[in-house]
C-alpha cells in the first residue's frame, strides 16, 4: 500500500509542476506593456504576477487531471500492455 501511495504522490507532484509551468504565463503583463518600468529592473518583468491565483489554479487543474488519470487507470485504459501495443513494442 505504501508503494502505491508514494507512486501516486510522485505522479501528482510531477503533474503539478508541469501544470504550473503551463499556467505561469497566463495573464502576465510586463512592465513595458503597462508603461510602469521601474528603474533598475528588467523591462520584461511582470508588474503583477498573481502567484496565489496561479498556485490555486495549478492545484485544481492538477487534481482534475490526476483524477481523470486515476479513473482511466482503474478502468484498465492505462496499463503497460496497452501502451506497448500502442507504441508497437513487444513485451
């Protein structure tokens, strides 16, 4: 049981980071776009990154994707035999 819980946690952890990097650019405006460039900073730096919202969205989207993946695994759609047949690799 511990192995399956740790594996599920590891999969969720990796999925969470992938979704975070996909969500990070949404809604970001640079200092140049807003016309509020502070002296000594990079002009491409965001003016208001809203990290709290992005972390919340990342967690929600990751949980939904993880749930879909676990449901597909439980239903037998995701298994080694099926993936090998899909890729054309014999067992």
